[in-house]
C-alpha cells in the first residue's frame, strides 16, 4: 500500500543546451526546442499536483527563466550543473528521486520529448491501478513493431483510451515508484558506471527475450544483436538469473514521443500537434 505523500508526482527533468539526434522541428535552436517540449510537458500534466527538479547541465541563465515560466516557485527546484554530461545527470536523477520524500510516484524526464495534452495522468492511473506495473514509458517506439530485439510475447491490457503492452526496453524517460527505483537502482546505475546503453539496462530488468535459448541462438547470426545480448549478460547475469522480472509498459497510441524525426511514435499525426503547439 503506497503511503500518502504531498505530491502526486515528483519529476527530475534534465536538460542540456545542445541539439541531439535529428528533431523534426526546431532542429537548429535548442532553446526554442526546449521550450516547445517543456510547454507540452506542462500541458500534459494537467491538474496533477507535481514537484519538479530542473537539472540544467551547463545551460545559460535563460533556461532558469524557462522553467520559472511554466512552474510555480513551490513546485520547482533548479540545480545548475557544470557540464557533468548525460550519464552523470542520469545518476543525479536516480539519487534525487530515490531520496526525496514528497511522492511515491517518480518520473525521469529528458528534454527532447513532446507530450500530448492532458494525458500524463493516464500513466499515473495505470501505474497505481495495476499490480504488475514496474515502469511506464510514454513512448511507443517504432522498433517495437519490426526490430528483431522485440520478437517476444507481450502482455496486453485495455483501458478506456489506450491499449497497454509490455516491452523490453525504452529510453531514459520513464515513470516508476520510489520503492521500485530503490530496488532496481543498481541495475539502472550500470548506465552511469559501465559502457552500456538504455536498451541494456532495461533488457536486464525486463528479461524479455534475453533468457530465451531460441532467441539467443538466432542472435548468433546477427552481429549487432549478439553484441547487445553479450553486453546484457556480461553486466546483468546476476539479475537475469536471480532477481525478479520487471514489467515495463507502453501506451498504444503513445502519450509522448521522442523528438527524433525518423523514430516518431506511430499512428499519430504529430505534425498537427506540433503546428497547434507552435
């Protein structure tokens, strides 16, 4: 039973003042892109009572004003970081969210996600109303439909506005609980201490496919898949063999999308939402 806390949700939102990947819009102006994404995030949160930590990694002063524009002083804590980088800022998110005492529900946010309005609560509701939910991503990644890594049987649940399915991995933008975060942070921190990516840490936690002998055998014939599975087992064998399998869920259709032009979440006319938001 989750204890009553002051806020519905505590967020650690990390931001870096350079454009990464290939955003579908505003790809030459990180500040405008950052505001575009942050505004959508605020609108998606709706009436949720939230507290947000803004982790500004080597950001100019105007980024502080950006967060103050969208969040009230009692909601906001700003930390200015001295170019500590992606992995160290993720480590700081883990520390903040696992040690805070304001909410049981926590959210890891990256600065290059766009969210649909008034839909974030659906993730919170799905998490609190279902017993076998450990992590939720807002992002329905196109890879889930065709990539060899995602050839496994998913569990499907149906709600009023979405289907929800179990998946193997996602990016470093996700929702979980403080309790689960504390139990899984050793695996999550592999991202900060070892040469591993987000796919590795989540495959270690979810174990989707990576413990199936048939799938492992097939990986021998595709180098990129074999290298990933080797890395997963090298760094996560104790968790794979002896720890609880965690369930990571995504909504269909998506609640948000990673702002990478070639990997926008499917079935949604994102350009329509982009144009409305602009």
